[in-house]
C-alpha cells in the first residue's frame, strides 16, 4: 500500500504541522532549567534534567502531570494526564538518583512502569513491564495541550460533523473521513512520530517492540489531533486487528524527546540506542546488551529481486525483524533475547520461507544462505492470467493506496463495484476489498484458447485478511460453483475499515473442471466471485476480505 495523499511522510520521520503561538502557555519562573536533580512538591516528583526540560510524575498514580520545555508546559488536554493505557489508578511510586540518572518507578498490581532522565538531556526514557492481562492493552499516550501545534494534517483525527462508524471514525462535510486509526504506517516504516515547527520538535521514539505483537507489518494508533489537543502513542499491545497473542515482559526504552525543531537524534532510534547506563538501575525484567545475542544471515537465494524481503524472528516471548539486503539477501538482527525462534522470510509481506534459529547470550548465530524453494512463492507458478502480485498486500488494486488513510466510504474512493476484463488494466480495476453487502458478485471476464478450454485448471485467490469470516466462493459461466471454503483464522475485530489490510495471508484454491469452460474461443469466460459468511452486519461492516492476488494456473 503506498501513496502519501499529500501528507508530509518520509521514512523514519512523521512530521505534523507547525507550532502555533504558544506564549500564553509560558509558566513564570520556568523559562530555564536549573541544575540536574529532583524534588518533591507534595503531589509529584519533579525532575529537572539540567537542560531545557522539567517534568512531573504523580506520586499517586504514576501519571506524567507536567512536561515543561523552555518554559512551556506541553502536557495535557481535556483535563487528562499522560499515562499507560487510560491511567493506572492508585500505584506505588518511588524515585532514585544514581549519578547522572534519575529513575522513577511505578508499581500497579503486576505492572511496572519506569521514567528515566539523564543529566543534560531533553529526553525522558520509558519502560513498561506487563506480567499478565490485568491491564488490557499496553499503550502509553502522551497528551499534548491544544494550540501548541497546528492541526493541519489531512488524516488527523478531528471531530467532524458525522459519525461514520462506532465512535472513532468520522466524516467531514467534504466527505473526507478521519480517524485516529488511520496512521498509514507499519511499525517497520517509522522510528519516531511527532510534531515540529516554530523551533520546537516533540517526538516519541518507538522502542524495538520486542514485547509487542503483530510483527513488522502491524499498523496501530500513532497520533491524533482534535479540538482538545493531540496525542502521541507508543502501542506495545493493541487488540484491534491483532494476529498474535499478547507478549509479556519489560518493553523499552521508548523516548519522549524534545528538539530545536528537527528530527530526534538517530542515536535514540531502535537498534542504535545504547542504554548501558540503565544496566544497574534494577528494573524488573531488564536484560542488558551482554545478555542478548545476534542472528546474521549470509544471504537468501531464490528471491524475486523486484520485491523487498524482510526476515522476522518470533516466539511467544519476543519478536524482531530486519531487512534483507537487495543485492544478495544478507541480513543482521541484533539485540535478541536468548531462545529459539521461528525465522520467517517475507517477500513483501508474504511468508515464503520458515525455519528455526537459536540465539544465545553474547553470541552470534550465523546462518548459511537460505534457499527459498520455488514452490514456496506462488508468484513463480505459470499462470494463464494473473490479477495483482503475490506479495502479501493489496498493493495495485483499486483503492488500495487510500485505505491506510481513510474509511471505505470516503468520497475519494473510486466506486467499489464494477466488473473486470483481463487484459484491460485488470489489477487497477479490481477492488482491493470485497464485502458481502457492498460488491459481492464481481465478474472477471477472460478468454481461453481451445487447448486451455479443453483442460481443468486451478483458480487461486490470495487474501491478506478477512472480517466476520468473509471468504470467496467462485462460480464459472453459471455452469459450475465451488463449495463454500472453510474460513481461515483471522483477527476477529475490525480491519478493513480502520486502516489495516494485515491479517493472516491465506490462499484459496478452486479446481475448475474442463466442462465449466466455454469452447468458443471468441467468447469471454466469466468467473463470479461472491463473499460468503453467516456473520457480519451491513455495509462496510458486512463480512469482507482483502485481496492479495487472483490467478488461473496453466
């Protein structure tokens, strides 16, 4: 899925708007930070970084209650603080100073959360450790006061006149849809998110997501803006369109960073951040660099070099990933917790190889060239015709470039209906999503030679996810209809309407007998694709599915 639709988005940077006049937010007596250290104002621990940043953490619940940078308090909108999930409630909060580091520890039941400050830095380092599901999601939200940054991003979460879906998707009067879900980015596409302008940049630099779930291609909330202010997120576990079970343990650091308006230092990015200074702080579940290992692969053969390849590691405790070098498939994944992992090679987002690898503390596991069997890539099969590419995404299909940023009802979407003729821009004409109540029954017209019509053929439909068990049933020339296939395992929550096509890639195969084809080579054969399911509601929340590729094998 690609296309910026006018947004200021680039690799590793997500910039929103510019600073509005903020002089009225200045707080007397806080224009400059004092010496590095901390104090207790009775309700909060107050940390002065010795640079330009002073922040407060509630002694009652561990909320971030104030975030003053160069005399302006950026914290809070709608009377709410910044915190884990929707706030932890009564917690045990303590503070300690060790040389040039201050650590605030928050204990709430089985959850532990930490804020750390370093002398002379305008950064707050955060870690979160979950041991169970007593706190449902793992989300830190930084709430930023209104008026400090302009709400000028096209896909910003804004309160619009019309509610489209649930209580989190809206439509403006011009028909453009908005939602906090429409981040447009996969986890692997960004290192930091935030706002900049007027000489100030406010960012959240994400963690390596080793205890998160969903893998490198997962999309979740990143930020929102509304009339009340804005929010920046670090999402470590979120149930919306989730493909994996929740992982537990200490996750971090992720960083709240202020700059002079530019991007945060790359030294804070996942994979480059060095936190040896945190080794002795005693955080629950902390594992330093010496207790981690590395996986290095000398190459990957059998690749289709027209596509990017990603290597992922995953087990029930942790996940990691890295890009394979385009020239030869070389990859290196560091900072890995010891254990045995499933190693998956993805062509685009489609898994084309799986294996196993064991990582030891302080060691490097070196892998010989990984050979992808030709049969593992469905794109290698000889086809009479093919719509789309086998890459695990709906890229290239009608409306695919818009769906990470908008609701399917958005006025910018091309009509979801309309039939397709093979040989006439068929991929761009075929909708990226099919719904039982919107465009089920789409017709694909194609011709066969006499020899092709004399034989049985396999029709394949690859999907990337499904909602409400939606799956395709095929009818050919009204002469043959497939059985209704069993639904594959897919996320049970919304997906197609909240900016994500990512689920569990699955290929449906249909054995079409020779008797179904038309023998007149001048006539078009017609395949009808219906969406079937006993679940779902109506419209864009009826049962549906996202398309990866469709082909008729030779």
